[in-house]
C-alpha cells in the first residue's frame, strides 16, 4: 500500500486516531503529514473552512503489510495499555529471524515492566496465549514484548546467573535449582551452559513456570 490516504478530525489527534484505526498499527509505524493548509480537493477546502477540521494523509512505513496475528496482538496490547492508563508509545520491529518485537516505550515504561519483569512477562504470555489459541502446534507464532531494552538486559543477567551457578556446582558437586522461569528464559540458561564441560542442565516442574536445574556432569572415570 504505497499511496497516502487522507483523514480528518476536529483535532490533529483525532485525525491520527482515525488513521491508526484504519491501518490497525501504532502511530509510530505510519508516515503522517499534516495537510490542513493544503487539502487535495476543493470540497475539503470548503469543509475545512466551515468546520475547522484538521486534515492529514498517512501511509504505512516501508509499505508494510502486517499479518493478522500481529494486528490481533496490537489490539490486545492497546487495550491493556489503555486499561493501565500507561503513557507509552507502541512500536513494531521485525527481527532477521522473522520474529516480531513489540516495543512499549515512554514515561510509564516502569509500569509496563513491573517488579522483576512480572508485568511485561504477564503481558507477553497473555498476548501469545490469545493469538495462538486454537492454532495447531506446528503453526504457532511467538511475539516478544519489550520495553526499555528489558529483554536484552534480562538476557545478560540470566547468563551471569548461569555462569556463576555453574561454577558453584562445579565446586560443590551438588545440583542447584534456579527459581521458576518462563520457557524463553530457561532456554537462555540452557544455551549459556550447553558447551560447559562440568555441568548439565535440565528443567523440572510444570509449565509455564518450570525451573532449570544445573547439575554436575558424572565423571565417567569414576563409574567403574
């Protein structure tokens, strides 16, 4: 969709809201130009003078066309943000892997993240549960919800925990069970230690909050 589409409203914000509702994407993913002073046709000029309406034209950035599941996820997040009365902007990023990341940035990012990341993890779990409801397992998709680069910071912290715990297990020869984590966080622990020669990792418990156990590898030389 390369052509601009015109929208009008009593205020600039109302016109933008109409554009957002039409394209079903956040404002940050639109190219918007204010054209109140230069509407494209004489009828708009007459209407603008009579009503004082604001005119804009908008189109998707990079001619993006989003899949239905992403639009569904955006609608869910917009409702959550509205209910929380959080002042944040919603932006979409597509990773090289094809995975979509929805970023929530703004002065209320702390509210979105929550203590220990509880809120942002709950939002991410809920969104992915809804968009994958009644979807066959081999066709399920996964959307990452991020704010203030929380995911990258959390990943670094988890890797630090994994390495530190592995060293302790190596010294004590006793397994250590980490606190319950979501599946994508457990994967970070497993990947961080997959090449470690002294410990192994496995998960215990029930989804969605299983725990990772870091245990010493058996010394095959002492098994005889």
